[in-house]
C-alpha cells in the first residue's frame, strides 16, 4: 500500500520549515528552480514522450494530447511562470489589522501560510510547476496528485524542482508528488485530514464532484463554469456581439467561457440574427427556447432543462429569452455554478441591480467573462478559480493561499 501517511508526516515537518523562510530565500529557490527546468529539457521531454506515446495507444483525442505535450518553449514558459512569482509581493507576515484594547492589550492580525496543501489535478503537467511556485512563495508545503496521463512528466518535473530545493539548502519535502496512479490511493489521499490542511481539486466537473463528495479534508472548490451573458433591453448590440463572440469562442475548453445567452425579449428579434451570423464563423450550435427558435428557425435545437445547467466546453450555446433583468437574475441563480456572469447594458441602474443580485464569484458589466483569470486580475498567477464562499472566492492568487493568526502583546494583564 502506497505510504501516504509517511508523505503526510514529512509534509507537516516541512511546512514549519517553509513557513519561516524569508522572502529573499524563497525567491532564490524559485530562480534556481527556473534555471533547473531550463537545464533539463531532454530529461523532461523524454519523460513527456512516454506520456504522449501512452496517450496515443489509449486513443486520447488530439486536443488532450496537445494539453499533455511539453516542448522546450513550454518548459521555458513554466520557468518564466516561476520567475513571475518571484516578482510578486510576499504576503506572509503582512499585518492585516492592528488595534489596542482598553486594557492595554495590543493585537495584530498577521497573514500566515495555510500549512500543507493537497492539490489533485488532471492532464496538464505545467500545473505541477505552477502549483509548486505559488504554494512555496506563500510558505506552504504541497502534496500533488496529478492524472495518470502525465505521470512520467510530473515525476520528471518534480525531480528537477526537488533537486533545486536541496541545492538551496531547503527541505525538499515542501514538494511531494504521489506517484501511484491507482484510484484507491487518490481516495485515501482525500482522507488524509491528520496531515493535510486543505485540498484543492483542479480539473473537470467529474474530478471536482468526486473530491467534494469524498474528501474529509476541507476543500476549496474550483473550476466548473456554466457562465452566462445577459443582453439587456438597453444594450449596445454591436458591443454585445463582440463580447458574446469572445466569451463563447475565444477558447471553448476553459471554465470562464460563456455557455448560455440570456436575451431581453425587446431586442431578441434584432440581435439574434446578427449574433448567429457571427457565431456561424465558428459553427456554434444553438440550443434555445421557443422564441429563439421562432426568430432563427430550424437551426435552433430545442433546449432542455439539462442544457441550461450544462458546462459544454464545446461550440454549443444555450439561449433563453427573458422579459426583465429580474427574470435574468433568477434564471442565472438557478442554473449557474457561481463562477462568472455578465450583463451588457448602457443602463447603469440595471447594471447595478444585476451586480447586486447575481450570486457568482465574478460579475461583469460590458466585458467578456474570459477575463476571470489570476493573471488578468493582476495577481500574477493563480492556483484555480474558487466558486465557493468560504475562505476564497474567484481567482486564487498568493493571498488566497494564506490564513491569518492574531499576535497579542501584553504587559501582565490578567482576566478578572
């Protein structure tokens, strides 16, 4: 049986070492890791070739193979990602709040690491370096569990990063990889509450659902995005087409792509034919209600209840006609995954009603949902998009990988 308890014990010991590292030391390590990746092209690409060959044997689609594939330029991008993290401010030790009580006690609320972070992710091996960089900069230890498709690539990358840690005199157990790809091991990992402080799934809906339902460790739920664009009666229709086209088609396989269009009945007749012409460039399939089918004809497939709640990750868009912003808000709050939603309107009163009423991590006015991203938000990088409310919400950068504690200074006070 794979020794998860041993990994947990080593991670707990390492987290105390990591939490005390100074910013300068952490940055030195990250730079050394970046250099190590660039010096290890042949080792990493050779391991990746084995993963690609296995993927071909198993009939993995070309698109998935491309997500798996590593080249020198992609390894360079991984290294550059670590160097970008070096440039980011270190949140650890930040005084978030400071105040004094009437009895003379002085309190400081200080940002600290979460501790041991477990991350379960799928396919893309670049996540291995990204996850390490973010968790290490925030003074955490991390245990990674990647998908079996990228196991050889992940082992090679972790080997390079752990060597860099050792070369810098840092406990290499701040980074550990579960090399067993057995499902039973993954399930046991989700129960490692004695050692792991928080678990973050990063992948498709199936993975996230499995982790949320099976983990005894606190989970930060990320990823699934049934994102909506609502075209209001007061929308600029040219602007609306550009925003919807970008949100739906710029990259279909990501969680911040639009999956559903809501359109006010007063502008549906004018807007839908123009939108269809634009979406025809990408052969987008439309699944709509009776109104959209009446306007556009047989090209619209009747939408089902499942369509309105589905993350397609494909060139498919559901359409629903509504009679008010209130109806749009109610529909979104019923079917969304609390990720990213947008209203297109020139009426700021209506916009504020939408911003206040929609229950999602990110709510936009007149901008594509594709901007829900740690880099685009100016966080430098992200560990994922949190769609829940406890601890973190939206793109999770460095600060979201921290907690806090109170430091209390007294001069002999006792409680009567």
